[in-house]
């Protein structure tokens, strides 16, 4: 009896194991099949206080399975130096850049058919007393909770945040805006053996809206006052109260001397400027040391050879003088005999 019960337990364990393996493989297959995208991933609009406008956002299901979920809105902030957005379902206190309450999607819950798309029409109602300048919000698709053994989701979009398929919306409310940005970091080595010169730039935006600075870093030899190289910084959005980091290399490998590194650019609607200057000294000291040592070796080697040649010449001259004296003595001796 015990043997029969033991066999049944082993059988049940084996069946459970097979079911677990099947469920795992099945979920992996579906995870590869489901594919979502959003268009556009971000968009920028200019609006006026009291205005109503509409936008459309397309959610595309490229998988072979129907997908049900919710169309929701959320504000976002950029909290890091790389420009990555963070969504907030609950509006942040004392945040003048929120606008999620202004948005009304046409539907709250939708089902996107396999290999089909859903277009959400979003109404934007701007309050009459809306604070001007930048507002940052989003419309996103959140899949409905799946039952046990349900299908996993593979999100394919640059705007996917925490498994939410998001379309980011930048609203520019008309009005007078504060423009204030500055270079908060301009890191350049004081000394380098070789170029190019690595430069870290950080720009902090204290404006009332996001900016996209146009700037370049130039490298100039201070002796000749001739530009050696100029690199344009990539065009990036910098959101309010957030910094943005740029990394760039200027110059070439072989350089000698002191160089001026200058950042120059502009931003904003009124042509505000960004400037910074520092200096770097470049000298390939190891190569220079090798050249000096080589020259010293050649100098002492040449000097030694010359000294040896001079010594041999002196010996030869002395021997010649001695031979001359011997010849003179012999000549005098022969002369006496002949007399």
C-alpha cells in the first residue's frame, strides 16, 4: 500500500514538473511574439490659456495576440543627467510643470487586435489661468493584469517607462517665460601626454521650459592663435531644473604646447548665450624623453669615437716624428762616414 502511494506521489511530482516546464516555455514563446509600439513617441505643441485642442496617438500591436489594457495619463519629470523621463501617476505637489489633468483620452479601456492599431484621440483643455511656458505630460497604454499563465509583454519603444507604452507630450503655454541656463561643469584635464582632449560638459537648465542648446567646443593653440579642432555638441533637450551631460573629444593625437579650450553656444527664444574657457597643456613627455636619451647616447658615442680617432692620430703623429728623428740621425751618421 505504501509502495503504491509512493509511486503516485512520484507520478504527481513528475506531471507537475512537466507542466511547469511547458508553462515556462509557452510564456517565453508568447513573450517573443507580442510586440507593441507607439507613434509618435513624443510630440511638442504650442497652446494658449483657455484653448481646447486635440491630438492623436497611435498604439500598434504587432503581435499575433489581442491585447487589452487601459489608456491613462501621467506627468513626467527628468530627474537624471541622461534625459530619461520618470512618470508620476499622482501629480507632484508644487510642480508647475504638470498637465495630466488637462488631458482626456477618448476611451479609458481598449482592446487592440492582433496585428492592428488603435488611435486614441486626446482632448487637451488648457485652463484660462494656466501658468505659461513648459508643461510635461504623457499618454500611455498599460496592459490589463493577466491571469496566471497569461502572456508576457515585450515593449518595443524608446518611450517605454516601467512597462508602460508612453507617448510623451511637451506643451508650450504661450506667455512670458524665464530663460536661465548655465554651464555647471566644464571638466578638462590640466595636463595630457597625448590628445585628443576629453571634455565633460554639464549644462543646467533653470528656465521655465525645456531648451535645446546649440553649442560647440573649440581647441586653439595659444602661440599661433590658430584653431586646431572644433566639435559641435549633439542637440539634446534639457528639461527645467535638470542638468544634461555632454562628452566630446577635441584635437588630434600629436600636439605640443598650451591650448585654449572654449565652449560657445546659445539657447532660448531670446538668444541667450553659453560660454566657458579653460586651458590644457599637452606634451608627450615619454616620447620627448626617449628622443633626448637617444640624442645623448648618440652624442657620447660620437664623442667616444672622435676621441679614439684623435688618440690614434696623436700616436701616429708621434711615431712619425720619432721615425723622422731616426732618419735624420742616420743621415748625419752617413754624412760623417763619407767625410
